[in-house]
C-alpha cells in the first residue's frame, strides 16, 4: 500500500547529570571536588534517500529516540555524549510540527541531512561550582531534559511534468511509452494507486514525468483518491492533461477536460496556473476523429493527438514539453518556516491552586531550571533556591494570589510549607 502521509514521534537525548564526587585515595581520604560534567544528549536528524519511494515503513507511528548523555565521571572526566539518531525518507518529504503546523524542512536532495531536534546539554560536575568561598560543593547540576515531539511527514513527488486526467485515460500507458517506467496498466479505473515516476530522454535532454492517479469530479473535496494525490501535482513545473478523445466510456472529452481543470482550481490556484499541454489520447478508436475536431473548436490550449498504446504522436508531445520546460524556472524545495524547538524561558513561571486540597503548584521554565541546579540537602544550594524565588517574583506573586502561612507549595515535585 502506497503511503504518503504519516505521523512519527521524535525525542532527542537527555543530557547526562554532572558528577558529585571528591578525590579519595590511600593516605588522602578527603580531597577536593573532582566531579566531571555530564555528556550531551544525541540529536535527531532526517536524511534524503533517492532509493526510497514512499513512507510505508512509518505507517504505524514510528518513534525515533536519540541516546541520552552519560553521567559525568570522577577525576574530572566528562560523560560520553549520546549517539545521534538519523532516519531516511524519500526525496520530496516535507516535515511539519504537528502542533504548530510549521515546516521544519523539505528533504529535497539525496543525502541532504537536516536537524530536527537538538539534544539536551549535560549537567555540570561539582568541581565547576567551587569558588573562593566554597571549596567543597556537595552538589552537581542535573542534565537538561528534552521533550518528545510529534511530526507529520508528507511526501510530494518531485517531477518536472505531471500527467493528469480521468481514470483510464491512458496516463500510465503514455508514461510507459515515453520513459523506461513500467507502471501497472489495465483497462479499469484506478489501476494506478500511487504516483509512478519515469525519466524521459529525448536526444541529449531528460526530464522526470509523474503519472498521477486518476482524478474525478469532486477530487478537491476528497472524492475518489482526492487530496491523497492532488498534493503530488503541487511540485510539478508543468502538466500534461491526458484526455480520452474517443469518448469510449460514454463521456464527453471536453467535459472531462473542464471538470479536471475545475478540480485543480478548487484545490489550488497555483495548480490552475501551471502551464498545461493537452494530449488527446486513443485517436485510433472509432469516433475519435469527430470528437477531436469538436475539441479543437472549444479549446485554446496546445493540443497533441496521440495513440499512447503505439506511441504515435508522443514524440511531438515530448518535444513540446521540453520547449515549455526551457521557459520555466527550476524547481525548488519548499522554504522552511522560521521554527525550532525552543527551550522554555528560565524567567517564565505559572502558579495554579488546587482549591480542594489547598495546594499551590509552581511550574514553567524557571522550575525546570531550578530542578537542574538545586540540591535539597545542601545549604548553599537551598539558599540559592530561595534567592531565585524571591528575585524572579515567585514569592511576590504567591502573596498577591493569597497564599497563607503553612500553605503547601509544590515546586518541581517537592512539597514545601510557606513561611514568611
């Protein structure tokens, strides 16, 4: 089953904790601090792979979790950094953040490697907290913790020319004649259930053509294969509209042509504005000649009568495609949004009260920072903790909200009683 849109979960590695240790060896039991810093957490990357065709392997909600950094060691040794995670996707995959809808990157080139989430910083060892007044700090900093994120991967095939039209109009047959692609071909609707790509070579020139699964009236609203494959036309530089000019299925060829163009316009004004050639297929079928003349009178677009099954007329169509492509700018990846997973501000805090339990909860980036830097059983560290709460306005805000003597306050999962 062709899969072109999936959700995945990523998480960069947590930073390793700093080490709290002191030198100790024979004859020197109480040496100075020697705790090293924790290692940095691994990053998460995505890379483009030209040999992949769809996102089928991610269909069950894949998870990519980078390795955590190791804890710092004794004797001032740094912890080992966590290993990065790199996963490969087909070319043309757009990566979005599910929550914001922002585009993180468009994986457009083979081997292109993009950073999605950066690992947490390692915590500082206790040796880093020595000062002229504090010679033996009995605490170290914890590593930075990272959060998981849900991403949406959306594949949009990369092609110069998109072949569009009603089901069974002959798009796959045309692609098989003008390129080395071998798509499934049969005389029934929706034989093609996934885009097929083929490299078209003409003299010393080449371009990539995509056979887009058949569209029907209402596709812009999701009818038939609808949105699932309209997105693949968005990257093409031009379109070849394949029409069954014989009317072999009882439909009027020109009505087919206008209906498909109406669907393109409803889905995207950009698609409707793409240069378009019209390939009038099945000219060898009885009745096609009369329909072709009637089509000419109604349509101003460049028309190319062809018989895809034999290849008749396809050379002129390919030459015309090359002429149009020469006038168009090269395809470019979708620009990424100005977006990155930001760390919470260390000045930000939120206060909520559980009225039933009469408990106050303080959360936010400030609390995350304190959790990393405060050791409850160390007097110096606790003094720093209380100073930060005062300096950042937490105590002032609690009083403003009506905190009373001996009320329970929870900060970073630890309970305290409020004292003036």
